[in-house]
């Protein structure tokens, strides 16, 4: 199975700040990497697919980058509604595996 | 508007069975692969199973192989998950989700989730 290591596990940032979350795959996943946002008590929502493609309706302050085994999600100009848990997921090979999640809070 | 609405959760004893359904609307269900993803209380996300658009191929995580069966009825736009020989570690919220058709196989729409508690 491909292991997805996400960091940091938790993050505290101020409004307007830029934050970056990292995801490391245990082998090359050829950009088959997605990012999800899960707000408390809600279902996950797709933010980014194929490493850097913004899903419909997602604000442009979210961006994804990376290749090979290393990927990142950047949130520019942090807003209060961005307080969530963020998960990466590889969809290169079954079993599709998720990172452990990053809990983003406001400072 | 794409909607995925799960039903069928509840409390079940270890070793018993349970079947969920997920009613899809707002898109051509038969064009998309579908998945079940679960989340144990206060834990991360765990992919459970996927079925391709016409039901001819299915994929499972090892821990549920032989116990869970994913299926679909394209005429009814409904996805199912039959869970047999349930274990306490199957306790989770189960989400129905749609795979994207291109740009990888990310899950672009999710249901609201249905809770299953396996306990005696």
C-alpha cells in the first residue's frame, strides 16, 4: 500500500496569513493527488485534484503543487471559514490512501 | 445539483450484517465510478470500496474483502454496500462518494454520511 504522510498534524495561523500543508507519498504517485477540506460535522469536500487543478467553486486562494512523491497545499490570505481539517489522498493505486489530516485553527 | 443521500445506518451487533444505500441524483449515475469511504470517530478517512460505472469491476481494501460487497443499480441510480460479519473496528461514518471521470480519480461529491456502530 502507498503510505501518505501529511504534515503538520496541526497548524495555527492568523487571518490573512499564508499556510502550507505538505504530503509525502511512499512512492511516486505521478500527480494523482487530491486535497480535501472537512469542516466540523460535515462531509469532506474536494479542493484540488491531480495535484494542482482547482475543483469547481473552490476559491482561488487555494492552490496545489508538487510531483513525484512530494505535494503541498497552499492557502493564501487565510479566512475564518478555512478552519477545517485538510486531507491529502493518492488516487494512483488501490487501495486509495489518505494522509492523516492537518487540523487548521485560527491563532 | 449533484446529490448523494445515504440511508441504512444504525447499531448492529458484532458478526451481524447491515446494508446501506446511496441514492444519487443530479448527474448521469451510470457514467461514474462510485466509492464508499469511512471515518471512525475522531479519526481520519479510509477508502473502503469502489465500483466502476457499469458494475463490472469492484475494488476493496484488504480489511473488508470477503465481508463487504459494493454494488449498484444504474436503473435506480443507487449505490449499495452490504456489510457482513461486522466487527467493532467497522464502527464509523460511511460516506458515499463519486469518482471524477478524468484528471485522476479524486472523489468530487460526497454524501452526508451514515453512522454505523458495531457493538454488543
